């Protein structure tokens, strides 16, 4: 009798896998939420604490994504169990990305929002504007209020870095956390090299007035390519591991 081929994607299986991952990560989610909330709350006390809180929040976020993205792959027994789950590679990839990447980022935004909001009532007479809350974790120094491109540039940089760490977590497994900072350095070096190479190649054909705008557009396109590329590499790597 011919064996019926399992569908590559099912919302029912994905839903069950999401619930399983959230249940396994419940304590981690609670701890991460508390840490982000307290840091953002304390950051409203003075500028020095705010500067330190931003650095710590970004560091914890990067480390959490890098280490916990594929935590089930970090031990041999867990890896076998994960590979043998009655779900397809695509479903595992989507579930892990939703919970361990999008989930951590959403958790960061929500906890920082609540922490800054509560801190503004305790440490300040006046409230803080929504823009400051939304972009709080991403800026070591305050961006220029005249250029909205500063915000978009930092956001796309953050997204591309997180996606790269998502891939690094699968590739390096238990060594991912220790190699996170080396990975980030190599990633930024390679990205800046590609960006400068592309920028140099068009300098002779671009007008000076439009060169800055072109650089912003070129940066955005390059980051989008990086995000899509590393997501694809992560999926293919998972596919390869399950086939081996």
C-alpha cells in the first residue's frame, strides 16, 4: 500500500506546536518581561540609568534570541525529540520564529511601554510622548528629530541583526550564546563592506544632492535582502538537519 504523503503545512499542527513552545517558555517569558519592565521603569529616574538600560535591554534581547531560538536543539536528546515531532520543517520554522523572535521583540515593546509609562508617573511631572516609548530600546543617543529616516534605519538594522542571530543560534547550537558578540561583529563588518562597495560603485553616477537619499534607500534594500536571505538559510539548515 502506498504511504500517504504528509502535508507540508497545517494550521492545526502549527497551533499545537505554538501552544507547546509557549508552555515551555512560560517561566522564561515571565522573567524576561519582569527584567525589561524594571529596567525601563528605572530608566526614567535619570539620563545615566536610561543610557545603561537601553544597552542592557538590547544586549538581553540579542542574547535571548540567540540562545533560546533553538534551545530544543542544544541537547542531543532534545534534538532527537524535536526532529521526531509530528510536524513539518516549515511548521517548526514558523513556530520557532513566531515565539522566539517575534515573541521576544513584542515582549520587549510591551514591557518597555508599561515600564516607561509607570516610570513617567513616578519620576516625572509630565508624561512622555509615544515616539519616545516606541523607539526607546533602540537608541544609545537620541536621534535627530528632523529626520525620520534615523528611526527607520535603526529599526531595519535591529531586524536584520536579530534574524542573523536567529540563524546563528541554529548553526552554532550550544555555542551560539558565547559566539553571539563575535557573530554580530562579523555580521556588521560584512554588511558595512557590502554597503560601502555598492555605494562606491554608484557615486560617479549620482548627483550630490541625491546621494544621501540613495544611500538610505540602498541601505534599506540591502537589509531586506539580508533578512530574507538568513530566514531562507535558517529554514534550509533545519531541513538539512532533519534529513540527515
